[in-house]
C-alpha cells in the first residue's frame, strides 16, 4: 500500500516539476529553473519502478505541466473575439499540452523498456522524441528545452551541434547529476554541476558584432489582431506604415538601404493592391519588403514581395511551411475528392504552400532567406536554403500570440536560427518584437512589444558557416538511432528479457 501511495505521489509531483522547468522559457528566461526541473524529472524516473507504461505516465505528467505553462499563450487567438471563440481557449491549451506531453511520455516509456533504471537511456530517448517532435505531422518544436539557452553562454553551442543535440546535452547532464558512485565520481559531478551553472548564467562571451554599412529600417505598425482586419482601420494602419517609411532617419548616418514591413502588412490581396503599392513606391527611394496575401487560380498564398523604388513587384516568395488548422486544414484537398469541399486549399479555403525555401536578391545587402512567421521555428527549414544567404529576414504577425510569453518565445526562436547559421536576422513584427539580431543571437536594436514605430539598424556582418549549418540533424539522428538500437539489442540478450 505504501509503495502504491508513493508511486501516485510521484505521478502527482511530475506536473509540478514540469511547470517549474517551464520557467526557463520566455518571458521568465531562467534556464537554471529549467535545469532544476529536468533533474527532478530524472529523479522521479529513477525512483519510479514498474513497467514502461508507468514510466510513460510519469513522463506524460511532467510534459503536461511543462507545456501547460510554457504554451499558455496559445489561448490568445481565441480571445480576439471572446464572444465567439473564448469558450475554446481552455480546451485548446489543455489539448495542445496533452498532445505535446505524449512525446515526452513516449520517451520515458521507451527508456524504461530498453534499459530499466538507466538515466542516460532516458536522455537518449528524450532527445530522440524531441527531434521527432520537430518533424512529424509537419512538426511543432516550440518550447524545446534548448530554446531556454539562447541568451546564455550554453546557447552558443547551437552553432556547433544545433538545437536537438543541445537538448541531449541538457538531458545527459541532468542524468549524470543523479549517478551514484565513489568519491571521484561525486567530485566529477560537482565540477560538472559548477560548469553547467556558469554556462546557464553567463551571457555569451563574444566580441561585439561587426556591423556593415548597410542599414535596414524595420517598421512596426502595432495593429492589434482585433483591429488589423477592421475595415474602418485599414487606412489608418496603412498610412502609419507609409509615414514610418517616409520618415527621415533619426540619425543622419543611418539612412536606410532597405525597408521591411511585417507579415500581411496590407489588408488587400496582391492583385488588388496596385494603388497601395504605388503609394509605397512614392514614399520610398529604396526597396520595400512586405507581407501580403496573394491569389492565383483559386488558391491563396501567404506571401512576401519585394517592391522596387517605383512600387513594382520585383520578387515574390510564398510561405511553404504552413500552420496546420491555422492556415490550412490537413487532408483538405483529399477530402474535396470525396465531395467535402469546405476545407480544400485548392479551392481557396485556406492557404496553399509555396514550393520551398528560396533566396531573394537584396542588391547591395546580398541574398536574403525570407521566413514568414512560423517558418522561423524550424531549424531544418533554414538549413534547407538552396545556398547560404547574407542574412535571414523574418516578417511576422505576432499579434496572434498575446502580450507576454508568445511573442518573446517567438523572438527567442529567431535568435536560435541566427546562432545556428552564424547569420544576422532582420525581423519585422506587426506588434513586436521587431529586432535586428547578430550572428551570436544578440539583439542589437529592437522595438518594444505593443508599441508603434520604426528603427534604422545597421546589418551585422555574417560569420563563417557554422558546423551545424553544414551538417544539419542527420549526424545526431544516426547517433540516437544507433544508441537506442544498441540498448534494445542488449535488452533482448539479458536473461529473462527474450520475447
């Protein structure tokens, strides 16, 4: 009876430990709290005996507490129109947290199956399912543990090994902290703990970014989601962006060479925006990049266009990594073949995806890799660029994400992509946070969340290609697969474990 009560107590403690670990993510940005939560998770795992299902339940509970706290911003889109959609907000958060927690439950159950009681097996399995979470069902790697490291020295490891190997490092250190052994092991654990604490506390130790003489103006209109599509406000926000584009530089030495407006910066589809584009061209003597919806043969695209000084469309990029259930309905086109047409992107019901990553020629600034909103969440999408750009360029509408955690977490992911590639990023966000980010992931200039305005920021120079930009996720995927397969084979060879 006491053993059963203790087991239930650990299951109840798991969500609390997960919620504590989520303090590592923005807006708190306390990576030591994340690490403490991970150590607690490994302690609970070691203390919990029983079959893989019990371990999986423990991991699911830890993940549920973690994602419930870290992803609480997901309720914000449902509060734009509270009367119609507000009732769905708690269900959306609970279901998303429960779904993401299934991955962590899988890791705990798999680890218990291949190597009972071995914390390092859990570290391997956990890293593997985090990699899986980034790819399966189009992926959703938001709030991965490594995301909490972007502002500290440990986060610079993203340039070397990428985000998923950095997850493995965190998990492995947490597991090693709980190993038992002789004095020499304990001394080693103490040294490792001190080193880890320093890496999780100290800011990046790198010289200031080298700045080019190219200047980018980032425009932030601060159109709330409730007002953005209000017909009475269309002209107001469009005029605000025109004014910011035409404004004289606050510093005469920072005359812009490029102006960037955010995602869906104008309310008119591209084929109906001729006069608006001409107005933009009339107030700017440098190219302007802006997000816009585009229509073609019954299909809609979430797009980005480059306007020349006359307001003519020179280049177009269509977003290719769309948000399922937000920008399109999965299997919608397939269902249309069976007479269910309301979800079909091919018939204009939702967005269609573009052909993939592409580079845009930004003249004297060099080639840019455009990323529209959600695309900056995926390290492998950035690695999929056909060639190495001079800089990354993100346009986004973070008004959907609320006023606290969501926009700040999205900015953290943009900073991760900069570190991974050794490239600067120019980021224009509708309600913020618009920012210029250097190749070490440091914000060199920014506009505060929920404010309107513009900044003229020098574009930092790129660093040489990073190891991660050359290797991607394949080496880690192979390593994890071999290690877990080896543990599974060893399990079958242990007496009493044969099927």
